[in-house]
């Protein structure tokens, strides 16, 4: 990264680097026994995911593909959930 990249692409502010975590009721962490469980979006090496984690010990209870109502990622393409074409399926075998 060059010095001009810092001038063009400024570091985002704190308001842009927050994630809203939704509290999940009725779940208990199997690792520590806490009931402080939250569900929120993450960037994952397999693509965007929604994680359900204990907020006391950060044990992952589940990592799921985002549903349409999750609105994650916010820039999701219209073709995100489409089935691959026959040519793409052949290359994945």
C-alpha cells in the first residue's frame, strides 16, 4: 500500500466499524454455561456468514449462511443464491 492510498481511502470512523449484535434468548453456552448469546454478521474465509456466539467466552454455537432477511452482506449481488450453471458444476467436480 502506497502513501497515496491513505490519502484517497481514509480509515473509516468508529460509527462505520460497529456491528449490531442481536441477543438470542433460550440458548446456553455449552462451554461456559453463560446465557449471554448473540447473533451477528462476520466476514469468513468461506464468504459472508452469520455467527451465533457466547459473549462471555466467544465459543461459536453456529456459523450459518446468511438468509435474505439478514441483509448481509449489505452489497449482496442479485445472483448470490442462484444455482451454478452446468459448466460451473462440471468444473467443481
